[in-house]
C-alpha cells in the first residue's frame, strides 16, 4: 500500500533515507517544469533540481506539516531558482542583433499586422525567452510567477518570502523593465 | 510599434508554451546515491563543525594569555628597574662607608 507523504517524511526523519525516493519520484516532474522556466541548459536544470532535493532532505526536520509537503517544497524550489538567477547574471544588456531569422520574421509580421501575429509559434516562444533573460532576477521571477504562471500576489509572497507590498512594487518595476527592453528591441531593429 | 501589445503577445506565447516536466532517466537513483553518500560523510562533517566552533574560544583564551603575559612582563621590567636603582644606592652607601676613613682633603701626610 502506498505510504502518504507524512509517513514517508516520518520514516526519513527516523533515519530511513530510502523512504525519500518515493517523494523524489512524485514531485520531480513539477520541480523540473519549474526549473526549466529559469534555466535553458538541461545540465543547469538538473543541477537546480538536485540542489532543491538536497536542501529538502537536509531541511526536512523544519517541515512542520501544517501545509501540504508540496507547498513547502515549491517554496524551496522558487527560492533555489531565484538564487540560481542571481548567481548566473550574465551581461543582460546584450543587444538583439543575434535574433534569428524566424524571430525577425515574426516581429515583421507583428509590426505589419499586430493582431494577426500568432503566439503559438516557435519564434514567439524564443523571443519571449530571450526577453526574459534580459530582465533582472527579481523582475524575471515576478513576471514568471505573476504574468506567465498567473499566480495570485499572496501566493507569490508566500513562495518568495517577500511581503505583499514588495511583490507589488517588484511587479510594477518588472513591467517597466520589460517595456524598456522591448523599446530597445524596437530601436535596434527598426532604427 | 505597439510595445504594450507586443509585451502581451509575448507573455501569451510563454503562457501557452509551458516547459516540459520530463525527468531525466534514473534521476531519483542519482539523488538517493548522493544523499546516502552524504550521510556517510556526516561524522567528518560533525568533527569539522566541532573544530570550527572551538575557534572562537581558542582565540579568546589566546588573547587572555597574551594580555596577561604582556602585563606580567611589564611588571617584571618595572621591578627590575627599581631593583637596579636600589642596588646603586646600596653600592654608593658601601663606598661611602668603606672610604670614610681615607681622611680629610686638607690633612698633611707625614
């Protein structure tokens, strides 16, 4: 009979490390999907998820059980992804001269007929990934959680450990930052 | 270019394209192997932690002993100086006593 998360956690805390495996099997898909929002290379994605599980194992005694284990784990996951973004800030002020031909064509179609430019195209997906990479870590995190994953502000506050007012301030700044990046794209492409 | 519309279109593209939740082959086994390896290393980890915790008290003790030695040395130096001064008084006094019989400066020697 399948053991519940609570039973598995209790067994791990008593010293049975093998009881951790069912938890890893159950929640890894969700963690991989989350990590892939913040890292492009598969090696980095796997490193992030490994780190999340190692932290979860070592901090398991701090799980109080007043909320589902998944919520506690996702909070750990979001913070680990944020640490990854902060640790891997490359030169974000890169220009858009290296955008691919499909991306460029998509932008041309958007300029010509904005309403007809489809979002369901690889080029649009690549463009948005490029755009997100240009944002600062807090901006990228809040845009991903708020505008892409459609999470409420209170949940974002709980996941990140930020206060609700701080989430709102960061969301405001993130949108402004996105507009700046898009304005730079428009200038470089069309001027 | 309508930047706000462009922003919304691109975000809609991101929303419509959630990342895959594929887990690499044998990932769970690798995690467990790593955790079990870490558990075995715990004893050395405990020892290392104990050593680090001992650093602050050891530094404190070293500072106390150093300060006490410094004060003790200073006291010894002062005592030695006073002893030299006393000795000089004693030797001068001895000289005066021993040579007191040599005579008055104006006395004629026959």
